[in-house]
C-alpha cells in the first residue's frame, strides 16, 4: 500500500472535513424548517449517532494498542458517557433536552424509523468503527462525526474558526422558542470540544502508522458522501427543497 506523506495526509484530512457542508443547513439555522417537521431532524441525529456516540468512541478505544491514544480516547469517552469533566450529565441525556424543551413527543425517540440514507450512514459508522481497525475507528469517531468544516483552525491559527454566536442567538432558541437553559449540550461542547478536536488531531498526526493513512483518508471520503446523502433525505423529509433555496452545496 502506498505510504502517504504526513503533510499530505494532514491536508487530505482537512480537505475531506471541508467537504462536510450541506446545502440545506442554512434552512435549519435560519428557521425555515416548519416547526412540525423539526422532530424529524432531531430524531435522526439521535438515532444515527448521538445516542451511541460514546459506544463508537469506545470501539476505537478497545481496539487501539497504543497507550497514549487510549488515554486520549478514554478522556473523550469519560466526558461523553458521564459528563464528569464539564457537563455533569452524559451528553446523550443533554441532547434530549432539545426535544423535551421544544415540547416534542419523546416516545418518538425510542423507536426511530430511519430514512434509507440515514440507515446507510449509520451502517457505515458501525462498519468503520468495528471492522476496519483502530485507526479508521478513531478517525471516524473522534475526527469526522463531531468535526466541522472549520477543522483547519485547529492546526492553523489564522484559518477561520467555527462561529459561536451567543446562546440567545442559537437557532432553536431564536426561531423555535427553546429555553436557553435547555442548551446544556451546546454549552458542554463549547467547554470541552476545543480540547477534543486537538486530541483527535494529535491521534491522527502523532500516532497513526504511515501505512494506515491511505485507509483513513478513504474512510473519511466515504463518510462525507454518506453523511451528505443522509442530510439530503432529512432535508427533503423536513420539507426543504434545494431548488427553493438560493444556496449551493
């Protein structure tokens, strides 16, 4: 297998993360999704990855033979599973404050019927974190799933940072009436996510064997495509049409 130079590997990962954008996202952030359809988005996020995100990080942990990497993963897992470093409660529990605060039927979150592309994306996440080795599992769980198109800022100080408007300006608060106190997960992410992002990059750039870099880049590219298809279907189910928005992917 071709050995990818470290600088080329870093740039390839950054370019994949910069593809993690979606044409419909401004519709969600600007309140264009009908309130009676918003549950579709939240239910899918919950069932596709939020509920089981600690499990996915744990899969990377148990497969990894490198103690330094396991320590990074263990800290991430501890916060996600317990909230013990910042949030005070498990992060999946904090997520459920969104639908609860919006008055949604929480029973719907117990048995979500995933759209086909959502099921395909979830299947890819499961396959990548269980069957392709610790490197791919760690890349998908820690770098891709919660990563953003602003990852370059983690490595290059002058690159644009992820916007962090005041909590009162959060789309769920501003457009849908969510009480600010229900943004506990958002606050927790702002508290710990910076270190989680740095840790994810340390694992990839400092510890990944050179002969596994190509596999990781390939897995990230597959994840981007599956995620975009998933978001396409959720947008359509929420009543958002690409041809009705003056937006481009």
